[in-house]
């Protein structure tokens, strides 16, 4: 199911044996545009630490209960590698973190989740996957940080990033929600992360290989709209792009 990142903020996190806090934000990589960690707000518990939860431990979000189930105990999280709240997430930390939990390292292999396009749930295969592979370089960014980045089309600026649309099965970011009110008052549109050419992280700009007129005529997105496959099909047809769901 597709969900907005901001709509998940504040969801309760239910561990195996206790609640561990609430959703604060997410870290994603700038290579596959996929969520790599949920950042938990644990209140006064583990104060001063960033508490990161990999999608390997996440169940699908429960909209009715405003919650996400975490397949970890409170003790496992407490004993996990510590990362100060003012420190960036380094590759060295990630290797220690993934080693602690025994999960396959997502940066080994050509696909979104290493050697697989989706999260591998078969635990007996994890050990053999972690034994090697060609790693690709990545950098982690926070959804909070990238919100409000400006969107630069091929012929000028069109608006800014308002939110992220996440697929809670693969944890890929499928779309950016773009607020274009500076150009077309009140209109919001979706732009697939597959259409992003590059990001200037210093200037805070996302470059897309689309022109403003084409974007302005795309199917409008509203807060009340459910992003159905029919809507996605119309969106991709408008841009003359194949959908990510087509194999």
C-alpha cells in the first residue's frame, strides 16, 4: 500500500513485548530512493540516542490503529549499536548495526534490497547473502531534511517537495508530492522518483527531466485522493513512462 511519510509520523511502534515509541521520520538512500531506517521517538527512553529500525523489522502500517508492529524486543533495541543523536549514519555504523541483527546488507548486490528487489524474509538465506558481494556507494538523507527542497524542471522551477509517498511492502519511495502553488495556486502533483535526474544536496534542489507545462497538465493530486493503480496508470501514461509495477 502507498502511504505518505508525514501521515505516518506519530504512529505508535509496538515491539514484541512493549511499546518503544512513535515514528519521528525516515532515512532513505539517494541511490534507489528507498527507506533504510525508521527513526523512532522514544521519549525519555534511550535519551540522546538515535533509535533506528530497519524495514527488515517492520510490518505494514495499521491505519486504523495508527501503529506499526516491530519484530524486535525492547531489550534487542536497547542492546543494539548506539548512535548519538547528533551523529550521521556512517557505513561503519551500518555494518555494525546489520551485523548485530544478522540482516542482509542492502548495499551488497544490484537491486533495491541487495540481491533481491524486495525484502528477503527467509531467514535461512540471510547468512549466505551476507558473505560478500559488490557494494555500491550510498548516502542517507532524512525525509525531514529533504522536505521543502525546490523542484527544478528542464525549463525552470516548479515548486517544492511537500511529502513522500512510500510503498510499505518494499519501502521504496515511489513519488514526491510537489506543491506548485507558486506557479499554479493550490495544485499539487506527483513526480516519480524514477524521473529524478539528480539532486543538488548543497543547494537543496531536485532536478527532473520534465518541462513545466507537462507537469502542470498532469493528473492533480489532492489530500483526499487515494493513489490507486488506475490513478498511477493515468499518471505514467501522461508522462509516457512505464509503471514501476511492469516487469
